[in-house]
C-alpha cells in the first residue's frame, strides 16, 4: 500500500481563506500606522517653531508674545521648515502666536496647532488641530 503525501484541496482553501482574512485586517492597520509615522514630521516642525518662540519669549523685553509672533521674528526660514514632504505650510498667528502646521494630502491635510498661554514669565502650550479627531497626533 502506498501512502499519499500532500494537502487536500479543502486544506489549501482554508489556508488561503485564513491568509485573506489576516491581510484584510493587517493592510488598513499598516496604512494607518504609516500615516501616523509620516505625521510625526508635522509635529516635529511645530515643536521646532515652539522652541524658537520659547527662546524669543524669554530673551526679548517684557516677555510679550508680540515680539515673537512671526517666523521672521524668531529667526526661522519658512522654506527650510516646510522642506519635509509631509508639510504643506506653517503659520504663526500675528495676534495670538498660535502655531498652525498643515500637512500634505499624504497625511489627510490634517492640521496641528500649538497655542501659547503666558504665565509667570513662561509659556504653557496647548495642542489642538484636526489631527486629534483623525487619530494622527
């Protein structure tokens, strides 16, 4: 008597079905993960601007935000900060010094904001933007 070796058709179909189910779950998770990873460039750009505003706020007269409410006043070249592929624009509001960084379509054009609040000659920062609802930041 000879014994056959190998898989039956049913066993192969079950294995393919399991692989298909795992792929259906893994691919969206992977895409979300890569989008979050790309969005970190947006957060890092905002952090760079925030650091410069903090330094400006501490070193300029009277600890006023009006001395630090533009990229030029804090010594940042806008073209350098927006150089990464995921950053569309960076702005500082002239009245409130709120930093708004907008991402490219590759990160759903989500925004990340940092709002400064002066207290005791230092700044407290609050994060916000559309990235929170999108789960990117």
